[in-house]
């Protein structure tokens, strides 16, 4: 490529651009017409021309009024590329002429700073800044300082957090992650640096590199058991909380759990019995036993950073078969028992002698066939157990939101239909109300109708819960 750029009369003309390549893919670039660049204002170093000679008024206007500058020179906007720059970027590097290659290298080595705006100018050879490297815009600069409540702690590295993106009264994105130094939170709506999250209060909206507001908050125990790493299926919080009510677990109780699984029920029992109680969790599979223990310790480590004190270390995990674990239970009594296993009726003869009279054994079963096998096992074994309840816990989410039109505006409550002069007065008042509603950002209370319907995403069947109570014959 040969480029000649004589400077004369304040105008820069590219007389001829000739591209000579031997590749077949560059045949369309052999002949190009004369390219004349538009005039730019003063301040552009490359491919630009100064103001007209003798035009002091225009020169003064350009120096004083920022709106008279070229759009590419306004603060926060990139200068548009010239035709020569666009063509040169389409070609491979080895096809460029020495003149253009030298010009590109000079532009990269000598960035010029704009003294008026305090930023460096963009040259044709400069590589675009990756969007992920641009720090996200924070809303804290405009908002007043948030008052710190007594006992409140800022987010620290090592804590378990949850990122949520809400759109149209739905949760479009939800992810649990551990806050780590030098790591980014990845999502389809952009990224957030963990370093920017550290030190912020919980429950704050932070913007991604794409400008999307993401809610950052601490993970609750319900969030943790739902999004932690798991091996087998977990006891969902809706079922686990019902089991806790069935067993009437209180602080200081001693509880037996068979089927540690991923550790969800173990964590809920640990919180229920408190530091004065204890939980004995037995698991027959080695991989499930290791997963439950790791999930338990991970939650305790996050809690230590969150609250500043230790989570009660009241769960003991054992890998054993409960049918042959009589020595493990010797000399121990339990206020309640929670069974989450395929064949619970096989371990009841070993467990029930260590259950306090009048206490409850809650069983978690996935299908009704297992329920029938359990009841048949109770009938044949003649154990002192009374089946009080067999229930399923459904949850139905609802969507309740203000009614909106297709253009995004709020709907307006319609007045009842009247006759005669009253109808005309009602129509005039309705038109005034519509104008007021469209003009105001927050309409007055009671002027917006609401829609209420079941949420389109519903949780299906999870398990059957059987409540067995030990009785004295």
C-alpha cells in the first residue's frame, strides 16, 4: 500500500490508495477511487486538518464550545475511523506497506494526552480496550453513605454469596459463589469483579460490565442447601422444615439421622438442636458420606466469616450400615429420628429401641411404592409404632404485579359506565387521569390495577413424609 499525505492549506488529502496483493481474496481491493477525508477540528493529530485560515470566529467557537467539536472528540466517545483506517484493518498485517506499518507503530508508541479532557486520544493503531477490563459503574458515588447498623459486617473474602438478576418480576439469573480475590463473577449479562464486591454491605445492587444491575447478598441456609454441590438428591427445605415440625426438634435434643446424602438435612438439624444438642448422621455409601462432611464444613467456614463466631460443631458423620450398627447406638437415646433411605423398614428394629417413648420418627420417601412397603413392614414386624400421618407438601408460587400495557405504561382503573351527563364527565376525568399517570413516574395509591395468577414455573412432587410415633403397649 502506498500512501501520500501532503499537507497544504490546512487540508489533508489522500491522493491515492493502491493495494497490491497476490492473494485471490484481495482481488476486490485492487482499484480504489480517490478518498477525501472530512475536515476535523483542531486537536486530532492523525488524519486531520486545522481550522480555516483567517476565520477567527470559528476558531474561537471551536475552542470554547464543546458541542462544536467533532463527535469523536467529545468526552467518553471514540473518534470514528477514517476510510483508510477501516480498509487497512481489513487486510492482514503482512499485506500492509512499510509506510502504513510505520505509521501504526508510531501511533502505538506515542499516545497523546488531551489536556482539556484529561484523557488519552485514540489512534488508528491502538487496540480497543476489552470490555471486561473496564471497571463497572457503581451507584455508590451518587448515593449517600449507608449507615452501618450494630453487628453488621461487610462482605469479606471467603463468604458464600448469591447473585440475582430480576426482570419483569422474575428471577432470570441466580448463582451462588464464594467471594475470592482476583476472580470475576461470570454471567450472560456481564461480569463483576470480586474485588469490587468485597467491603460492600449485603443486599446491594452492583452493575456488570454491560450495565445490568445484579443483587449481591449473603447466602442463607436455604440457598446453600439448594445450590451446594450434591451427590444424591437432597431433602428440599419445604419438606425438611415440615419434618422438623413433625419431630418437634428443639435446642438441646439428640437426633439420629440415617442417610446423610449431601448434608442438607444434617445442616438443618444442626441449627435446630443448637450448641447444646447433637446430631448423629449415618451413611452407608462412602462418596455420600464424604460429600456431606465437606458441605457441612464449608458452611461452617462461611458462617465464621459472616458472623465472627463458630457455627456449632454438633454433627458427627459415621459411615456404617444402620442395620448392623448396634454397637454405634449402644447406650444412647434419641429424642427423634429422621430416616431418608430406600428401605427404612429394614432399620426400624435397630433404631426404635433407642427412641424415647412418645417420640417421633419422620421418614422421607420418594414414591408411594416405598410408602406401601414401609407400612407392610410395620405390620409384619409388630413394632410399637403408630403411623399418624402420610402427607405431601406442595408449594404454589403466585405472580402478583401491577398491570402494564404493551408500551410499558401502567394501566388505569376504569370507572363504572354511567348514563347521560355523568358519562361525559366520567370520560373527561378518565382522560385527565391517563395524562397524569403517563406524566408521573409513581402514580398515586389505588390508581393501578393488579394481576394475580399462579406462577408459570411450579415445583412438582418431591417426596412423601410419614410420621411414626413410638408408643408403649
